[in-house]
C-alpha cells in the first residue's frame, strides 16, 4: 500500500473530516472510497470510448438490424 501526501486548504480539510465523521468512517477511508468512485467513472468512460470507436461507420448496419428486429422491411 502506498502513502500519499495531499495538500488541501484548511476549510476543505475540515469539511472532509466532517463528512467522514458524519458517515462514521475515518478520513482515510472516505478518501479511499472517493478515489475508488473516481476510478470507476474513469474506467467506465474509457470502456465507452473504446466501444464507440469500434462502432464508428457502423451506424447504417445498426439501423438495419434494428429495423429487422422490429419486423420493418428496409
């Protein structure tokens, strides 16, 4: 496990401590959860962008498949 030094304005540090206390956890645990959430969002966006790139120039084929699934003749 790594250690990280984070410089924050005092008021932000106080607010984060209050949030952690309200949630019944340590400040370290709160920051761990917040960074995990940020990484999940990052990973989701990255996967979406990769899939979107694979779908480039396939719009018409996708629409054809949708029409076929709906029983609409093209």
